[in-house]
């Protein structure tokens, strides 16, 4: 079977974008694909997915500082710059079959990186490489070139009832 790399986008205001991408990573890894996950915003926080993926041997790298604030915006921008350069390097390396760019849409939305940079990642990839882009407010241009786009829609969330994020569910 000839493999064709897909452009996959998980976007929307509902929960589950990263979770869907991690499920795909698990499936791909189980099928023998070489998987890399780059988390553009997340950082400095241990989570269930980090622990589990490391135990399995799936490569995951946190490239950010966590929540974006006015106080850390300049530093987050530096981290995002390094993350986009890392993504370019890894896409060109040929070392991976699937690369997940987790929360990259947020990085564009908040002005940490720009739209042409995210779209250039598609242009430089080999035709066999699968790329997954997650985060709210995906660029219209990204949606247009994608092969698969899923929008998570918020219907109800425990936070609306004052329930704090739950370990194993939210992180």
C-alpha cells in the first residue's frame, strides 16, 4: 500500500483536540510509525500523557511555558520561535512518519508565530509525512489545504459548574 501523508486539523472551542491527536499518535505508534509530538504552548507541567508516552517510547517535547500571560508573552514568543524552527528541522529530517504540532493554532492566534510560518511547514514536508495541527481558531488557509478537519464543539464543560480540571481527564 502506498502511503500518502495527510494534513489533519483538530480545532474548535470544545475539549478533545489534543486528546484526539494523542489517540492518533497511539494508533500510529502501534502500527509501527515513527511519531513525534511537539507541544507549542505546554511546558513546565507534568501530565498523564507525558508520563504514558514516555513509558511507551513515543517522543513528546514540550516547547512552551504553559499558559500565556502578559508577563511571559515575550518569553513565550522566543519559545515559539524555537519551536517552529525545531518543527522545520524535524519535518525535513525524514526521521518521522507522523508529527503532531499540538496547540500550534494557538501560537498563531496569540501572535507567537505567523500564518505563513505554519503554512510553510506543509510545503516543506515529504509527501509521505503526516502532519497534525491542533488548537482553537485554525487558519482558514490551513483548513482549506487539510485532508481531514475535525471541529470539537463545546456543548457543556465541568468548568462551567466550577469543577476544577481533573487529573487524568484534563491533564
